[in-house]
């Protein structure tokens, strides 16, 4: 489950564009470790070998229902890399999610020198981050379709780089959507890492899903999408500094001292972009929830038992209701590894070195030395 979160930056940061030659993948057979539960340490992580990383930023045109929607993505790869396996990192769905939350983790993993080299792609959701924000009827099926197309469409960046042996790393709802698509046979990753996984939007997690509440959610969603009054309500609920700061300090970050004025201002500015309220209207009211109960949530993992390694990264400081759903995955069928780290709903942004180390441990155990 998830509470509403807000994180962003006002404009895409400058990243040097470097052309690169695609390399073939190392075709390795993943190992399936026995389920294990560990508690991560918060001590500083030392990385013995770090090598230069080249970064490419670009846009992909997603063809959906007769529309062409600009999708922002980044590719991070170690320079002079002879061969690399692919990682797709997907941001947590939130009021203003962005690739920014995964950038430090991606560079950390890619920089490491080991038996397996990694290329990391981070992609923004349609309607969020730096991607285009058209007025559409966003729901779980639309978001799932986007991830599937981004990985499988012949003209997509992932298809062009090859994705026969690919690891998906997702936060929050993104992780659960990837698991659902994999369960349905629409995606065929070699492994999945679910970081602070959630499945219920901010209102359903608090007020439930009975018929009267679902009706109220629909009315609120319609109001948020409406001209004029929609912007007024969106500004009141989401797009103001006090609301964003409150969310960060209450459940997005675990340590309030990590929430700076610069973070709040940059996140606030992103909420002012044209079309920024349409996805949050769907997320807030539960329309982007991949499942509707804990039983369905657990079944997603159970159905992948023996098919691929799945790691769950829980957090010590997650909100009570979200924490309960993460804890339900401890020792759950289909979960190859369960770890707990510092953080709340965005550990990858608040504690990137710690998250990168745990992910690298999982990759090492699953494939080879990371």
C-alpha cells in the first residue's frame, strides 16, 4: 500500500550526451536461491572500484490509441564496456514521480567492476516526470500497457538494445505492476527487485474500497480532472510547498533532516507543469492500483515461484499500513530474498548507496559477481 508522495525537479538536469555502441548481452542462467530474510546495516558502503559512466538522455514516442506520447528515458553505461546485461528501473508512481529517484542507484551499480557489467535504463511514466502529460483516462491497464510496450515494441529502446536477459527494478506501485505483467505472461524478465512495493493508492489505503467510497473516489477524480475547479483542488491537495513538505516528512523520507528546502522547491515546480494533475487524480483515488487486496498481492508473487528470482526490499520507516503489506511478503511464496533497509517510501532516493549495495548483492547471488 502507499500514501501519496511528491518528488520531482523543475527541469531536466544537464547530462552530457554521448553516443555509444550496443554490446551483446552476457547470456547467463540465473540461479534460484532459497528464500532468505536479512536485515541490512546502515553503515556506509565502500566501493573499491568505480569506473567512468556515460549517460544518454532521449525521448521515445509511445504509440497509444492513435496518439504519439513523448516518453523521457535515460541510459547509463560504463565507458569501454565490452558487454553488458540490462536493468530497467521504473520510478515509484506518485504525485510527481521522476527518473531522478533512481539516478544515483543506477550510476552506482553501473560503475562497479565485476564478472557481469550492467547497463541501466530509467524511464518516466506517461503523464509524470519529464514525459508528456496528455489528458487521458489513466488506469492500471494503461500503465501496464506502457511498460509492456516500452520493453517489447520493435522500435522501443529496450528492444533495440535487446532484452532477452533483463532485470526489472521498480519502486512502489511500479514493482507491483511489473509483477502483474510478468504473472500474465506479458513480460519475461530474468529477475525482479521490488523496492518498498505497494499496491493501494493514498485514499483506498486509508478509507477502503466499499461501493460508497469507490463512488466518492470517482467524483473526486472527475473534479480533479475538470478545468478550473480541478486546478484549484489540485493546488490545495498537492501542488503547494506545505503539502509536499508534509508528505516528505511524514512518509516519503524516514529522516526529516534529509528533507531540504531545495528538494521541496524542485518538487513543487514540477507540479506546475501542464497536465500534471491527470495521473495524480488516478493514483490518489486508486485507479492505478494493480490489485485490490492483500490476497491478490501475495498471489502475484506466489504465481512466480520457481520461474524467476524475486527480491523484496522492505523499509524500516514505511508508514504503518504500507509496512504491513511489505511484512506480509516476508517468507511469502515466490519471494527469493527479503531484505529490510533504512528509509520509508523512497529509500532509493534517500539512501541510494545502501539500496544499490543490496541490489548488487541480489544480482551477484542471482547471476555472478556484481
